[in-house]
């Protein structure tokens, strides 16, 4: 795959690699392999800002990222010394909420494997997707198609709160996406959140394409057999109502 050009690529001009002193060699090996695998796929990359950390304390990671990331940063690659969940969660929370920027985490030992070039190829493709590029696609004959995925999540930490999530495709190849979530309390019909999300999705589709979709395929997850009737009676009429709005 790395000898073929991807459909759409985003050049890496301003990016950051974060690593501890212990993983310095692995971080350099990662960069060398990125320089080998990216150009044949059509991705041009400049040298990143390399942030070498003295220890693996969570706060050390966060302080370094806060100091090294700015508005021009396209992506942050974080080499994690171990797969400790609390560190991963802290880094992702900061890069998703406090300072939103695409990020890619990789555990140090993964970069120590023999098939490093294959691993880095996959990482490069993943980064390209996160920046809005397209790796590959199928020829889809249907015009005006929007494919949606819907799921619901019940918060275990905040009792009585649910999250409704929707992701929809924005182009004919179904390789560009828009996503939206809504929080609500369980006494509300979950279809309220789904209706808000689908309305926003339709507006985004119209903004990108200048027209509304002709067909919508909606995959609905998070429904047990006992809830099928409720989905049919409550959710579908409200989703159909979005079209009129």
C-alpha cells in the first residue's frame, strides 16, 4: 500500500512528536520511517517539533503539550511509555477538550517491533484521515446518498444521563464525515437527541453539497430486541419530521 498514492492527502507542515527520554531512539526511528513511507503515498512532511520529556509523569506530558502546541499545529503524535489508561485519558482529554487538535497515540514498545515500516505506514494513513484526507473508497452508484450511524450511551458516572451520537457521510464516496452528540436525561425520549443530531447532519450535508440527500441509510446501534417497538413508534416518526423541518 505504501507504494500507491492515497486518494486525497494532507501535507504535514506543522506537527509535534512527544516522547520521554527512554523512548528517544524509538521516536527518531518513527520519524525516519515516516520520511520513507509518506512521500510515495503523496504525503509531504516537514520535520516536526520534537518534545523530549525528562520523565513520564502525567503532568509533564500535559505541560509539554500545552507549551509545544499552538493554533498552527496540525497533529500531535504522542509516544506513550506504557499503555497506562490514566495517562492516555489525560492526554486525549487535553487534546480533545482543553486544546482541540488531532492526535495520534502510540505505545513505545509498538515502535520497537521488527515490522516498524508497516506499523508506521498504518499510522501515517490514520493521521492523514484524521486531518481530513481520504485513503481509499469504493465506487458507489447511488447519487444523493447519506449514510448515518447512530448509537446511544448511558453514562455510568452521572446517573440518569444519556448521550445520543450520530455520524453521517458528506460525500458520494462516503469518506468524509460529520459527527454530533447531544446529552440528555433519561426522562427525555432519546429520539429528542437523535432528532436534533439528524437535523444538524442534514444542514451540514446541505452546506457541503448545496442540496439535501435523496436517500438516507441509517444504522442504529444500542437497541435491544425489547426496544424495537419503541424505536418504530417513537424514533422513526421524529426522524422523518426532520425532513419537513
